[in-house]
C-alpha cells in the first residue's frame, strides 16, 4: 500500500509557520510593554527622589529660582510619566491584539492537526485490514496448496 499522504499538509505547514511568526510578534509586543513599564517605574522613582530633594532643600533654605527649576523639572517628569502611561496603554492594546491572533492561529492549526490525526488513524485501520486480508489469503492459499500436494 502506498505511504500515508495528508492533502492539507502544505496548509498545515503554512499555518504553523504563520503561528510561529505570530508568537514572535507577540513576544516583541510583550517585551515593549515590559520596557515601557520599566521606564515608567524609573521616571516615577526619579520624580519621587526629586520631590524629596526639593523638600529637603526648602527646609534648609534655597532661592526661588532653584525652587522654580525643581518645580519645572518635576512638572516635566509628570508630563513624561503621563505620556508613558498613554504609550503603555497603546502597547498593551497591541499586545492583546497579538495575543488574540496567536490564539486564533493555534485554533486553526489545531483543527487541521486533529484532522490529520483522524485521517492518519483511518489510514492505519485501512492498512491493518489490508494486511489481515493478505495474511488470510496467504494462509488460505497455503492450505489449498497443501491439500493439492498432500
């Protein structure tokens, strides 16, 4: 009997390749989210540290010019933090879209994979029946030959 052939094998290979690409894209999106979260944490830490320095310097006495410089810097940090949070929200949306695409790709690949398994089982059952039939014919032929010769 001829070797098992699954007609959708090229489609399955293609879907698996697309799934791998989607997983890579999702990993990149996830990395961007993590990097942005780290940047936000650093900015917030810097904001907190600068605020503490301002309070300590005010307590010890400082010029209005220095106070304004600190306040302007803190305001800039606040704006940068808000912008990073907006960027983070966009990155999370993109990551979620990529995750959904990966899930959909897994579903498609899984469906075709299950169909292949089913067809492989059917093929194996058919091969087994043909082998059993061949053995029966062989035994019957051998018995018939034994009767003829014997």
